C-alpha cells in the first residue's frame, strides 16, 4: 500500500466534498485546510483514490515550508469526523498565520512509525492586499 493524501474543499460531511486541482490560501484570511488520506494503490471510479483510515491514536502535522526558514509554519491536524471517517483531517489557518509556500509536507505518526508525504504545486498561497502569488 502506498499512502498519500489529497486536499479536499467545500467539505460538508464525509461523503460531500470536492477534490480541487489546486487550493488557494490567502495570508490574513482565516481558513480551514482539509486533507484526506488515501491509498494510492486503490483508484476509485471518480478519478481519485480510496480513503485510507488511520488508527484512532494517530497524529497528523502539516508543515508549510517557506523560502525564509524563519517563517516555516507547523500546524496540527484534527479529525472533524472521527466517529464516521478518520481519513479526513482539518488544519485551522488563523488570520495571523503567514503562509508563503507552494507545497506542504504532511507527517502522519501511526503506531509509532512516522510517514512523510509531500505535495508540490497543489497548494497556492497569495496575499490579500495585492493578489499576487508567492512561493
């Protein structure tokens, strides 16, 4: 099994969400980034992958790396639907969080083992005051 993740948006519940080509976070605007863990060896009929359910005690951390190493940001994910689907994680983005990365690193700790997953060019970040994109 190859563990992966996809960014999901417009999350209403465990079966109602979209899988965008990219996702935009705006510095200064609070938001919630949703991530779904998937099994890359099990494609589904919709062009995506089957969800992968982690253990109850597993933890997930998302790191937004910046070209300025003093501005790296690490956030802990929570499972908003833990009773129904532990594959979905939410990561709160606060108004004061400075996101200046085009990629993210997700670390899942499961049964004492750490798995690091990378996404490049799926997450787009921008500043609200001028609308330009930054990496």
